[in-house]
């Protein structure tokens, strides 16, 4: 089975299960709320299974179960130390997901108590206190409020509902080693797409479609198999960072996210994808106003920032190293270039940066025009401009583009333009990039070749002639000339049609003559009928 086919099968199974779970919860709360419960419980199950797998290895020579070992103070202390060192947290045997499911399956749902689950989650965070993993688990489950009356007006009601969800999730196959999909990210996107007119109105900020992520990841890892670090300043669910890990060995992941819910999701996603708590650093906060990573430099920088977002554009930033050399700040109502400037500041000299932005960044003037010109004329950092189809992101139908930057371009004085806006697979609600579409974009980028109606390699002089306007149609001519029409042939065709009409009328009148006596009478009757029809059309009859 091909990778794409396997993805579709896995996604279909995941979506079917999520729909069943959502049916248990919807009606009691809105989509954004129950999304948090579903994803939180998926993650809790994952942490539990991870614990069980590690404990089995730790106790494989002792011929003793986890439950038995936990009752022995010496074993318990040793297990705690090893679990904290290896996976960063501890889940006690009675708190394991499998233990709770076993209680529910006894047929006595009253024995499962949602308050036990609530305490078990608190104990996970407590187990990390004072250890290196503390920051990565701190407030991780804050968006899953198990005491909420929206789940039920009593502990028994809440327990009954959560028990249903736990049972449904128990059948979900995480496929740890064989996963072709981003389980949490895909679940998140699916739940938004199905239920969230309100929660998903700016979902593009939180989740980048897998095919777009794949393009960015393949570009920043081109000709590289090992990356010291990667960085996403608006990391959302972390799916884009993780996608880079599919293309190359990434030794450390860095990200920052403003939204607390998706910040929690990103940390969950890292752990779910077997990234050790020691190998990622995801922070919460406003990247532009309160950047967390100081003057660090990264080998790969990627982002799908919120489009044309507001920011302070405070004059103090003219003294900030990220922005000072440009002489201008991005407009208050359009932070797109502020994100670009921030990312370039953090890009290592021999690194690659790829960012998804709205098309306006290609041609808007004023301060943005000054920044764009500086990047091209003074720095020669811009490597490629890639136009994507409209409606490939959930929550916005606008066309977007990918800008690729490199600080050391080996004296290259060209910029590659790719117009991939017309190559996609149309779906019910969104346009999708196929694997073939993705591969064509990436191959064209790597070969840096001109393809008729698709790509063009422009010199910096050509871009200067266009006043540093990067609008793709200025460089990639996709105009399809219409076939020339011969007026002589059209006139001949009209004459032939008229002859055929006259002949058809004669044959029709002849038929009426046979029915009504004479051709003249038939013609008169036909004319009267046509007159009546015209009167009806004019409203006179």
C-alpha cells in the first residue's frame, strides 16, 4: 500500500472514531470545548501506554507486575527514578488508562469516578516538580476541565459521560511505529473542520495542512540529512516542526505560541511523536513583542503566522536588532513582514527559512515596500517565491505564497518564481495539493529551472525594473492565447445554418399540408399559432 493510501485509511479510521466520540459530547458543549477533552484524553492514554511499555522493560527480569512492584517501597522508589529519567513523568498503576477502562468494562460504571481521573492528571504534573521535565508538563491539561458542569450536573453524570469517551478512545490505534499521519494534529484539524465555525475561524494560525507542511519541510531540508535545531516562531500545534523531523534528523525543536490551548497541544504533540522532553523547547508568549529565544540562531526556520495580524509597531522596535537595519517597521495592521524580519534575525548564516504568507506581501507598498526592497537589494536574502492555490487552508479561502530565504546564496543574483496556484485537486470544502503537486514544486525548487507557464528564474535587475514588486504574474506568464477565429469560416457556417433552417421549414409546411389540405393553409395555421405564442410571451393572452 502506498504512503498516500495508508494515510487515507488511517485518517478515515481516526475520523470515524472521533465522530463517534464527538456524538457523545456534542449537545453538552461547543466544538472548541469538546475538542479539548478529546485531545486531552487521547494524550492521557498515550502517556499511560508509554509508562506501561517502559515499566515492562524495567521489570522484565524481575518477574513481577507493575502493581506488585508499586506496593514494595524499594521497587517504587527505583521505578520513580527511572521513569522520571527516561520519560520525564510517573503514572501510578491504578491511574493508568488501561486500569480505568478495566473498571468501566466490569459493567459497573458507578465504580469509575471522574474525580479519580482528575487527581491522576494532577499527579502527573506533581511527579515532574523539581525535575528537567517540569516546564514541559506544567499546566499541560489546563484546557480539560473535568469539574465543568457542561459535562454533567453531578459527579455521577460527569463520570458516565467521560467513561463513554474513554471506551471509544480505547479502540483508537495510535500506530506508534507505523503512523503516516499526525494523530493529534489530524484530529485537531478534523474536529475544527466538522464542528467549529467559531473555534476554527482562524484555524490556519493553529494547524498547517500536511501537504503544505511537507513543502516547507522538504525545502528547508534540501540536501540536508541532519539539523542541529529547527525553529517555528508561531508553532501552533507543532505539526510543522514535526514534519521537518520526517525529512531529516532534528536534534532539537524550538517553538513559541501565543494561544495557550495550542501551546499545550504543541507540547502534547511533541511527546506523542516520541520527541523526548529533553529535545524540545516550546514556549508561550507573543513572539514579536516578547521573543523568548534571545539571539539564538537556527539551521531551519519555518512558520505559518497569522495573516495580516495586528501588532504594536512601537517605535522602540526601531532599536531592536531584529528590525533596526531596515529603517521601517511593518504596519500596525499587517505584521506579516515583522514575522519575516524576526525569522531572518534567528536564521543561521547557512540555514534556510520558509514562511507562508498572504499574497499582499509581494506587492504592497509604503513600509512593506521598503522592507521588501532592502531584503532583495541590500541583503539578497530572497531565494524563491512560490504561489499556492486558493482555499488550501481551513478558515480562509485567500491564495497564499511561500517565501524562501537564505543568508548565504553563493553570489546568486536570481530569484526563482513558481506559480503552483492552478495545480490542485478540488475537494468538497477545500482544495488539496496532491503528492504529485508537492513533488513538482519541490523538484522545481531544487533544480531551479524555468518551466513554461509554471516557473521562471528572474534576475535581480528584472526585479528592480519592476520596482521590487514580486507579484508572480509579472514573472511567470500563465496566459493561454485563445485560438484565432476565422470570420470567413463563421460567415460560411451561418449561411449554411440559414439554408438548413429554410429547408427544415419547407419540410414542416409540407407535412402540415398533408394534414390540413394545402401547404398555404398549413403555413397560415402555423403563422397564427406562432402569433398566439408570441402574445402569450408578451402577456396579452
